[in-house]
């Protein structure tokens, strides 16, 4: 069974700022994530991961209980650690946000 994929508003804004060729590459990665949610490098937790491409990184969370992937942000190497720390500090908020999205479906 495939996982469902959701994007945070922050992720959507960052995605729109990226050129079209990179966006296409990201869309392909997003589709592959639905089948292989644990691809990419784990970031301290099995469910918190990153995928690198062209000097950028996509940070995302995998929720087994909802069979869902929540794309959080797109970052660069320069801001990577700050973004990772921010996500780790707000894991409960991201879970609530995803659950709110799921209730609205």
C-alpha cells in the first residue's frame, strides 16, 4: 500500500522559488517516496529524514500510523542544522498539523 504525501505551507513556498528543472526532480522524488518512505538519510530518528539534491535538502517526517509522509522544508547546507533543530523542537506541532489535514480529507 502506498503512503500518502502532504506538504507543509513552508515547503510549498520554498518549492515555488526553485527553478522548473529542480521542481521536476523533486516531484519525481516525491512520487518515489510514496513507495519507499524511508529513503534518504535518517536525522536522529527513524521517522525524520532528509534527501539531498543539487546542494539542497528536503526534510520530511514519516508517520507509520497514518501511512503518511509530511514534507517540512527545503534547505541548503548553510541552514541545514538550524532547520533540523527547528523540526526536532516542533515534532508535536507537525504531528498535530498533519492530523488536522487528515481530518479534513
